[in-house]
C-alpha cells in the first residue's frame, strides 16, 4: 500500500501552511498593537542607547506607539490576518472559493504593508529634526572621534531599514499570492494549472 501523498496535494499543503502561519503571526501582531493603550516614555533615549541609530530607532518606535494610526492599523491587520486564516482553511478543505479568499486576503495584506511603510516614512520625516538632534547628542557623549556617520547618514539608515522591511514583506506576500494563483485550482475537482 502506497501512503505517499499525490504530487498535486503537496503544493496545496505548503500553501495552507504559509497562509495559516502568516495569518497567525499577523493576528498576534495586530492584536498586540491594538491592545496596548499606554506606554511609558523611555528615560533619556540618547543616554541609554549605544549608537545614534539605536537612539533614533528607539525614538521612532516610541513615536509610532503613540501615533494615532497604530491602533486602527493593528485592528485592520488582525482582521486581514483572520481572512488569511480563513483562506487557508478554505484551500485546505478544497472549497471552490478557497482560491478567491486566499487571493483577496493576500492582496489586502500587500495593501496594508504598503500603507504601513508610507506611514512609517511619514513619521520618520516628521521626526527628522529630533532624530538629527539625537544623533548629535549621542556623538557628543561618545566623543568626537567615535562619530563615523553624520546625522543625515543615520537618518538614511533608519529610512533604509524601513524600506528593507517593506521589501521583505512585499516579497513574501507576493510569493505566496503567486503560489496560490499557480497551484490552487479555481475548481477543486480539477488539478493545478499547467505552467
């Protein structure tokens, strides 16, 4: 008796795992961002951080947590993540609408990642003067010889880290969307679409 799964069922298992994993992680993150209501400001950011980049990142993290956009985006992330989980369940059950649910949830997640990146960059540019001042303060405390990067270069590194995070998110969700559209049939009775 052969217990090896058929080749057409293997890709679907992988897609279901991706959808459920991304949905669970997104749901956890969304609920945590929505549920946090009050945050203590960090004591003397520039004194507590070893580098200007770390001080700027800590300041932006605090500014993001105090932002008016954090809680609505957390709620939206949780709802979209529930749709990802639902899409994964529908694909696993070979429902005729499984591909549609999974695709729509992934497209919504791509829109959310893009929106978060835009708001993070907007926040970074709104806090630019403070970030420059933090970089100068950390450089003064560390000594003049230890400052290898200018405040503008530290600001550029922070923006580049946001861009890298955005690119990774887009790559992951685009890849899973591509896999869903290639390997999940529109009608579950039929096999995967030929490549």
